[in-house]
């Protein structure tokens, strides 16, 4: 019975991982195929999030702490770069009250945090998981995941209504979906 629940739990986690990566890929693809109103830095940020998530959820070439440091640094660099070199007037006009750069900078920090909280699947942990029929997350992890999940949905809803481009809207919805799925992986 416990092994059936463990297998079911792993199956749900795998579906959540696939959903998070799929949504991130759709969001990055939508953003990278825009012709105007999206700078190279924003496209690079979306791709960095996708690559970091893919690595953290699959082969783990870099440690979660390394992804955390890289993404937080990139998020800060994006915010600083856009503060010093704003997008063109046309791009600013289409960005609405929630600038895309701010959304992506925050997305990098959120993704970095979730990657750091993401459970690893070493053989020792699989053995422990097989002997326990339930998982538990620390109360701080639960708080962070719930806050990040709800915050990303609220932020995406605001950005969705402020952008006219369907690609930007798709990006915001996909990013929120990916964040919620990653939060669910951590909480499950």
C-alpha cells in the first residue's frame, strides 16, 4: 500500500515537472518570437529560466545553489540594465503598468527560489520516501510556495490585462502556470 502511494506521488510529481517545463517552454517561445517590444535581455532571461528549470528537474548539471546564484544575479542585472538603458519609447508604450523587464527580473528570483527549494531525488531520498507514505515540507517552504504561487497568478493577471500583444499575454499566463506547478512539486 505504501509503495503504491509512493509510486502515485512520484507520478504526480513527474506530471507537475512536465507541466512546469512545458509551460516555461511555451512562455519562453512566445516571448522569443515577438518582433517588437521585447529586448534581448528579456529574451535571455526567459531562456535562462527555462534552461535552469530543465537542468534542476532533470540531470542537475549545476547544483541548485549555483542556479540560485546565477538567476538572482541575472534578475538584478536585468533590473539594473533596464533602469540605465530603458527600452525604446515604442516598447515602453506597449509594456503597460507592469513592465516586462520587471516581470522577468522578478520571475528569475522566484524561479531561483523554487529551484533551491525543489526536492532532489537521490537514491537515499528515494529509500526514505519508500518507507514513509507521506511527505512534509517545512512551514517556511509552505509559506514561500503559497505566497509565490498566488503572487505570480496575481502579477500575471495584472500583466495579462496591461499587454496588448497576445504573445506577451501567453508568456505571462505560461509563466504563472509554471510557477504554480513548481510550487506544487515542492508542496507535494
